[in-house]
C-alpha cells in the first residue's frame, strides 16, 4: 500500500452478532439504457507514455457493450477495451469516436 492511501475495510458485511452479508452494499443495480438515452463524455489519460481516449459512462449489458466496442474498433482501426462502463481506445481519437458513436445513436453532453 502506498504512502497516504487509506485501507478500506468496507466489504459489505457487518460484524455485529455473528456474520451476515449486507445486501445493500453488495448488490449493484444498473439500469440499462437505449443508446439515445446515454449522455457520454470524453476523457484523456496517459498510460505508459501513450494517450488513451476514454468515453462513457455506458449503461449497456455486457453483450451489447462488447458488440459496440468490436464495431468501433473495426471502424476506427485501433485497439480498445471496456472497463467499468467506460470504453478505452488507444490514441487521441476523440473526434473519430464521437462521429462513430453518433452513427450508432449515442448521445453526448454538450
């Protein structure tokens, strides 16, 4: 653990009388949205000296997210991944990603 980071012991369980699982903390509910209801944003990060374009947050099922990512990677000729509801693309290609996602019907914040 790095200096200055706090250790989180919140695991979704209570230590009262016996061991019990707290359902509110362990269950994450995600509402699935159709593409036109999304309001996506872009972020740029540097990873190992390379620029990565992030777009999200997506509220899609795993299968729909993978289909959309696969179609985008083929049309943009770049690598990418989907992690925690965000799509990551290699390179500084925000404008190209925006054009392709708008063709698929996704909306963006202004």
